[in-house]
C-alpha cells in the first residue's frame, strides 16, 4: 500500500531543489541573451538556462522520489505510479530574465491526486522565497530571515485596489486583453504588469497588490503560486461558475472579490 506523503516533506524537497535551481539561474544571467529560441510566437522566449534548470529540477525531484510524475514547461513530462506529480516552471518570467529585470522565479508545486499540496516560488533575482502547504498557510522568507506568514490585503473598495495582470504572446490575444485593461483601469487604483504569473499570485498573497487576473495560464504558471495565494486567504477562482484558469485565472482580496469578479465577468 502506498503511503501518501506529508505536504511538509514535499515542501522541504521543493524548497531545497528550488534553491539549487535558483543558483543555476543566477549563474546563467550574464549570458542569458546568448542562446535564445522562441516558442509560440516571435516574442515567446526560451533560453538554454530554462532548459538546464528544468533538467536539474527534474533530476533532483525524481532522484529523491522516483515513482512520482512530473510536468515541466520545457517538455519534461512523466507519468508516475503513486498519485504524486510535480509541476515545474524552471524560469517563470523568462523575458525579465533575458532583460535583467529582477522578477523571474523558479516555481515548483507538488500535487497529490491532482490537487496542489505544497508549493514554492523563489525569485531568483532577489532571493525572496514564497511557500505554502495545503492547510498550513503561506509564508515569505527573505534571504537570511525567518518565514513570515502571509495574509493578503483588505482594500476598502475596488476603486482603491491595485491590480496586476499579464498578457499573452500572440497579437490577437493582446488586442483583446488591451481592450479589457482600457475598461478596467478607470475602475481601480492602477494596473501593474510584472511579467511572471507565479510572482503575481504571490504578490497578492503578500498584499503588494490587491488583485491579479490573466487569461490562458498553463498549469506550470500557477500551480505553486495559486496555492500560496489561497493559503494566504486570497480568493482564487475563475469567472463566476468557472474553475481557475479556464480560461481566466483570478486572485483577489476577499474585501473586493465580489465586485471585482462581477466587473471581470462583464468585461469578458
């Protein structure tokens, strides 16, 4: 009989692996622009460091737990035999990485029977580590510091809410997304675009923004970050009646959730 692993044990493995991967990413930053390919469009970049990082993460996770499955952004996919699957984005925010903007992260989540139970998002540029376990809360650990519990924010009204978003890689997607932003902007405090879905979800958890939404996210984009946000008490959902990221992923402070969801529903 297979024993279900404790989320804390899975988190420990995810954290140690993410720290090693972030070191690799940091070492590769100086040459990031030298080996760049494109994927879904001419502006959707992938670097040699992305691929090397995923190989390292895959090796460490499956070396420690060889019966687990894995889904990675850069092509790593393996079916496991015990109900545990790792979901990996080796560098979420590759464009930031190539340009040297300090918002790119190693994202690792552990799922048990399709549900995320542990997750870590480590900003390789700053060393900030966001982590969560199902039922265990969300935390932020700064370099050299102790974990601090995350509880999101509580804006008094939607008009006072700072909102983060992201955009797709195809021109037709961007036209539609720009139209939504044009309608949304007069209704909120302001808009931010950080360039990493994983970090955007964690910024909601940390109360650095009050809401986040984005279309067409992949599981590796959000598996860890969505758990961090949910464990911080943030409302993590899709449009009314829809699951997260099918097709819209939303994370919003509870105090403005109803109003924000209604507005996004109208705009979409």
